[in-house]
C-alpha cells in the first residue's frame, strides 16, 4: 500500500507503472513532438470559427495513441490499487500530452501560455454507476475579452472511447445559450434539444472556453468499457493570474511539487466528484508531509 509517508518516494510510483516515467527535477527538459497546424495537426481557421460561435472545438486523431495507451494503463493500474486516477499526473507523460499541444494553445491564447493548477483525471466505471462531473462552468469570471481575445481555456483528452454509453462530454453551445432570455445557472434552465453530445476516441482533443456550460454523462451498466480521460486548464499569461500559482508549460513540476499539487485537487473538487473519506484523509496527510518537506 502507498501510504502518505512512502508516497514521497518516486520509485514506489515508478514500480507501480514501469511503462511511465518520473523525472527527478534535475533531468533536462524532454523533447516532445509538438502538433502544429497543417497535415496531421489542425486547421486554425475552421477551429476558430466554431470555437467563437459555439464555444468549443473537437479535433480527432491528433495525439499519438501509443502514448495515450500507456497513460490509460497507468490509470487502470491506479484504480485497481484503490487510488484516484488523478495520481496519473505524477508521471511525465501526463504533462507531455498537453505540451505536445503548445501550437494549438498558442493559436487561442497567444505565445505566453501558462498552466493553471487545475487538473483532473477520470475513470468513469459503468459497473459502479459511474458518471462525469455535473453541469458547470470551469470559471465563473470573465474568460474572454470582447469577441476574439481568450483569457483561459480548458483541454480534455480521452484515453478510451468516450460515448453516450459510458458518459461522454455534453455541452450547451454558446450559439444556443445566447438566444436564452437569461444566463443558464442550473440544469433546468437548459432546453434539452439544445444539448450536444461529443463522443470522441483516443487521439482526440477537445477544448472549450471556460464559461461554456458543460458536463459529463452517466455511464450505462451495459457500456463495454470505462470512460478514461484527462483535463488541464490554461491561461494567456498576459492577463492577471487566475490562480495563486501558474505553472510552466515547457517544464512540468518536479516530483514533490506534483504530489503536492495533486493532493490539493481533492479538497478543491469534492463538490464535483464523489471522493471517499479515506482518499481525502490520505491527501491531507500528503499535503502535511509536502509542507514539511518545503519548510512550511
């Protein structure tokens, strides 16, 4: 069992998922292939048109499936050992997925892209009445300036097939919400015919402005596989920080900082995700150990 005390030893996590890596903090930055515009990447104009009209984009087959398969196995191993899928962010490859997408992020956020310390991973299990997060907006403040300058953006990456059967993402397109008399504040405000399901498979990436109303579905017990996915948030660093701490897209946090960041997510997202008391207490103990290690 990985206790709050031995959780600070990277070799324990490395043994759990040997197909993944954990950098030491003194390792050089690992080069990853960035996925840009053009062949095999994305078409910026088409993405922008839909994004500014409906508030989101979905690109199929842009990320390397072999790398995503390693992360899927990593999450399945964590879950089978009674641990949260969010702990996948201890591994380099979880951060590298999003670093590959720097050209896409820069297309929407400009050249000064920073990571917000807001992230999660899901393993929506059909056999456990699994469901995604309830209807919400990622940020309640302003996420855009005018009609064409983005402050913050969320990215969502499926590691398995995400379908209506196992709880794919759903959105209320902004082009529909703009026609409502009042801003949507609760699910009952949404006209059901306006809801759009966004099925996607490994290799895809989905992005939305942080004021888009969206949610994850509930999985059917007849679904053939769990919905496994990652999400991370970003901002244009030209604007005032939207969090106390911004992270560097070019270099992921070192191991102990990753552990501290992950542990802090559990309390933050308790209102969105059912988290058992043992996991919450584990995270609190990890944070205490992290604070001591940093002289806090």
